[in-house]
C-alpha cells in the first residue's frame, strides 16, 4: 500500500497535468485558427478549442469524484425505510 499523502499528491499532480494539457490544446487551436488559410481549418480549430475547454473541466472533475474519500456517513449502512 502507498502512503495516503503520497497518493493524494500523485492524484493532484495528475489532475493538474490534465488541466495543463487541455489548456495547451486550446492554445494550439487558437494558433491554428489564426493561421488557417481556409474556413475548414478554422472550424477544426474552433472544435479543438471547445473540446479542450470541455476536457479541462470534465476530466479533472470526474477524476476527483472517482478518487474522493468516502464520508463516515456514507460508509455506514443505511436502514431500510418502510412505507406506512
């Protein structure tokens, strides 16, 4: 088993690197839009910008949700509720 502090640091680094890669993709797409000679390349650049922005938001959020530590309340089994 790994130390929880090391595991938390590694997970934070992964989330940060994913955000940086997504922003680098968005910058690349903006450069592509600026240098594009025809409209299909501009549309491609716009699609890359939108997908990079979505990636910078959705992927870290899903990883944080997957890796979050369970609360004490959630770890306890909940009693069944009966209908009356």
